C-alpha cells in the first residue's frame, strides 16, 4: 500500500492505505478521529466537513490521495476546552445547537469562512453554511454564533 | 361542609418506580447522581432535570451528575416522546429530591440534636444554630435510600426555586462543540467489528438467491449472517463492511416487491382503504334549523420523513446467551421487550443502554438498527458489533410520519356563523413503537425465515393525546361538532410516530378552514379566533403574538401575513404564530413571530431553542418535504431527493415566552409545528389569494391551487 503524507491538526501524519479511500473513512477508521461525522457519504450534508488548506471540504467525498502534502484541520484541531476557538466559545454562548450532530461540520465551514472573510454579514454566513444541513432547526443561533465569533476575533 | 383534601399521590413515573435509590444516589465525595428514565435527544432534558434536582436539594448544579438510561439500573419511564420529559421525569425527580431532602434533614437533626426546622441546607451542607453542621456527603453512607417513596413530601413552592426559570447553559453542549465523543456513532468499544445489512431496493421484495463467494474474499471479512430475507455482513473495519456489502448486493437476486399507492392520488387512496372508524368527540346543539349553507374543504399532508442528520446506529455484544445493546432508542425498556420477543430470550438476558444519537423527531430506525446489531453480533464470536444504516436505508426503510386526508365541514347561519362543525381524518396509524404489543415492531423481525407479521400502526388513546386524531377537537366554542378518525388497516408504506403525530395535519386543517371562513365573512382572523376562545391562556398567546407582530401589518405586494394557533394535544403548550411570507412562484418565509406558554419554563432559553427548532423544521415540512415514491420503491432516499430547508431559506424566528411559574411544566418540542404550518398557509393566501390545501406548498402545488381557484 502506498503512503500518503499530510499535516493533520498541525501534526505530520503518514498513512499507509488505499489512496482512493475517502478522507472521512481514513480519519474515522484509521486515525480514530470522531469529530468529522458521517451523514450521507456523498457530499450532500456537510456533517463530515474538515478544512483542507483553509477550505471547507466534505471529507466523505475527498479521496486520500488528493490531500497529499496538505494541511488538514478537523473539529478536534479547532480548539480545546482549555483553549477554545472563538467559534466554539460563541456556539456555547449562543447555545447554538440542539442535538449537535451537524455542529462539527458547521464549525469547519464557519472557520473556513472566517479565514477568508473575517467580517462576514449574516447573509454571507448563511451562504457559507448553505451546504451544511441541520435537521434540528438551530440555524439562526448558529448564524448568530458565527457573527459573535467574528466580532470577538476582530476585537483587539 | 368542606371536602377533605385529596390524599397526596406520587407522580406517575415515581409511582411506577417507587424505589428512591433507583432515582438518586449521593457520594461521600460530594456528588449527587440522578438516574432518569428519559433520554437526551437534543431537547436539553439532562440540563432541565439537573436544574430541578439542584433546586430541590439545595446543591450547586455542578455537583449533579446525570446517568444515561439503562435497563440494568434506571427507572422505567417508557418512551421519551410526546413532549412529556419535563412533565414526567421532572415531576418525579422533584418529588424524589423533596423526600430525600427531608430524610437527610431527619437524620441530621438526630445527629446534631436540633429540630429539623432549625436546619438549613446550602450547597449540600446542612447547618444549624451555633455553627453545627453536617452534609449530604457526610451522611451519604448512613442514609439508606433503598426504600420506596411515600406520597406527601412537599416540593418547594416555585418562588423559592433558584435555578428553575433561569437559562442555565446546557451541560451536553461543550462536548459537542469540542468534538468529544458523545454520540453512539463515535463511541467505539475495544475490539469492535462493523456490520451492515443488505436491504432490498423494492419495497417488500424477497431474497431469491444470494452468491456469497466474492464477498467472502474481501480483506477484513468476518462473517455473513443470513436468516430468510435478513442478510448482513460482519467485517473488521467499516470500509471492509461497506465493500463486502457492495459485493453481496451484486450477488443478490430479489423478487418483485409490493405495490405502493399512487403518490399523486394519496387522498383518494387513503379514503378507499379498509379502515377502523372511531368517533373521537361529539357535541350537540339544536340550532340546525338556522342553517343556511354548508362549506366543505379537504386538506392533505404527505408522508414525511424523520430524516435524522445521522443514520441510525447501534452496537451489540453477546456473552453466551446474554446480550448487551447500546442504542439511541427513545425507550430502552420497550426496545428490550421487543428484542426478547424476536430472540425468544428472557428479558433478564438482555441489557439495553442508551447512548446519545442525533435528533430523531420520533420513532425512526433507531430501534430497527439495534436488532440488526444484535443479529449480526451473534456471528462475531463475542466481539461487539457496530452497525450503521446508510443514508438511503434511513430515508426508505425507517418508519415515516403518516400521510393524512382531512375533511372539514361547517354548517353556517345567515351571518356566516358556525352552527355545526365536522372533522374527519383518514390516515394510517401514527404509532408502531416497539414494546407495546404482543408482537415485535422491529424491521428485521419481519425479514427472518420465521417472520413476524408487519405491525400495522395504531393510534394512542385520546387520554394520551391521540394519534391521527391528535388536536382534532377544536378549542373553539362552536355550538356543535363531530370528529371522526378513520385509521387504515392496510400499510404499504411503513408509518410510525413523527413529531406531533396527527396534530400538524389537524391544526393545519382547522386553522386554514377558520381563515377561509374569516375571509368569507370579511372578519379579521385574529378577532374571529378570540371571539371563539374562552381559555385565557389561549387568548393570551394570540393577543401577545398579535402585539409582537404589529398585527396586521400594512400589506405590500408580494408579501402576506397569516396566523395559526394550537394547544398541543389540547392539554400541553399553547402556541400562536404569525408568519410573514414573500414570493409569487416560490414562497419564502421571512419571519415567524411566536408566543408560547409552557407553564413553568424550567430553562427558558432551552424552551425558546426548542420552539425555534420546531418552527424551522415545520417550515421545512411545509415548503419542501414529501416522501416520494413510484409504484415499487421509495425514491426520495437522498438529500437531493428529499430536500430540507437550508440556511439561506430559514426564516427569522422571534419567540415570546409567557412564563407561568404557578402552572405545571409541559414540553415545548412539538408545540410550534401545527401553528407554524397553518400560519404559513394562511399567509400564502393573504399574499396571493390562493388557498393551498395540499402540503407541501411548492411551486407545483401553488400552480395546482391557482388552477382550482380560477
Ligand atoms: S457525510 Fe459527507 S457530506 Fe454528508
Ligand atoms: S443540531 Fe441537530 S442536526 Fe443540527
């Protein structure tokens, strides 16, 4: 089996696996990272989103070979309870979820948005999250949380 | 002569599970563990219950730990559904804590030598005059809670509760935001194998032949389980399980399936089926001679999918003839009952434990996948097996919310006032949950070589809120009515409990029809409702929402406003909604203004969160959702085939919570669906003059309704 190397949450990672397998399968199955969630497997729900070189992508639809040499961030790499990312703090402050299954993917889409657009409008947040599905109807709180995080990031 | 006060009674859940130790334990290290029978399904129940316990015991909420339901230890509280969690579990826990607090105070009073009335509790420390003190934790080993609750302990009056009524942050949210494994999907046991089940594409097809050789050759292959039409694989990894399943699918030959109804003629089909008819309610008056005309309308809603964002998942592990099951089922005891029936095992041999899943919104495939895991784990040599359904199976083999056809008819007098009202419902039953009948209700049970018959869905009794008939009895003071429910005795498409059961359809019908009558009379729809309502809490939510939305705002072209109201189950939460919509061909809902009364709201932000979520989900049902099928298969088995509302389509939702600390708490999760549905439909009429009576309100249904109007 070929080796594929990439950086995962800041750590050099080397995986020996069939390069056609999906990144989601590698992350969950081989690397035991359960942050990215399976929802559909065909790039229709966003539950599995991760960041690849600062872009949110559906890891279920991303073959392993395509991330060789790239920088991958999963929800685990966003922040920790001790050192939370502003988005994580904001999602707690806004109580921006119900079941929360969709949240890990939504945090990834939001984090990618804030990298390319640190001061988004509500409409821009909605557009950035439009490929992420939430069945519980927590959308408005999530939009508020992203705007709150953006404001916090901007504050000196 | 005054009546003697009624003898105190225990709350239902506690009466059924009176042993105090099954609800609560104290540790010497300063923790109190609460063990409810209800489960977290994203509604924030664990937080609300922790608030209640902390309040009643006078301990810091940080000391309260909640354990997940398990048949090994938890009280049996049936199913977590029907917006009853706070009502049932909350009341029981409040009562338990009130009694336990008294028990501790009694022991403390003996030990400290002062009367109970001189003692005070602060964060678990019990103190009295002259700095004498002890604590729950110090007394934990001395006080035995191995005794039954006795009616009579009196919980604190609402004014003395500190946490109830405050928006405490939910305890489960940090884990979910920091991606700590908390969902069953993420909880691996050591040595876990992965299973997948092969299900037919055609509804009800039988497996005719199966070639296994290719599947057996795949790396990581462990086993194939076949029992009649039930076929599954067990593999070392999830990847291997999926590959093996693919190979098995290629090697499978299926018979043709069963015929499904015509999706474009659902109302006619529903009304042509054999049914069991029930008279739900009748009220008579003798003014029939004033009748000048009769108006009749028919409203329909399609089958609706639960469509959880996470496909259902379960784990199981056998040790000889005992099996342990991990599930996100809403009822661990009920699932155990059905597993015992299918496996023909005594229930003591089965332990069912809850782990959180994604939102389920009713009876989805959670229970089905648990049986799948149990059957596959038999072939795993004692190792645990984790099974997860595919998106396609989740959207086609799990139960759906039942389609409904509802006829409403009113006799009117010369002034257009209602004299008599008739409401008839045709629908499959809305409940086929496991653990309720003599036969199991789990999918794989119907696939075995010795199959169990498919359960035809039933309706819960009126006393529990009813099923297809839920919310069909008007809350308005019409002089006479007759309500009938016709439950189908055939069930080509599998149905079971989906949020609100029949209430969404019935409230849509009643509130649309009232709007039609108001429009005919030229009367303001808010005024018409208020004129027919006597219940002050009902009038309050309507007046509040009207005030909040500045009813009725000046109309601009292309926009419309509509109102909808309901009291969930006629006994639960009051909810009134004003929808603002815009559009001509494609409707978008801009804003939903909502007033809600759930009695005492233990966690106000939690209630608002649930109302917002319910309102957005209902908007999705109304604008988008309809299970699609041809005559042989469910075709809406992907998110493309079954679209739901997206971020860019979500309305603003503005909720006013009317706090009533003196009234019992009722659930909020299902209060908004019916009123939101009606409010949107009524707003569409306001904007376009088109009455859509068949959900969902899509471009196609608008055109069809326009043609009808023309
Ligand atoms: S699981 Fe990847 S988009 Fe749905
Ligand atoms: S919070 Fe449940 S799916 Fe989004």
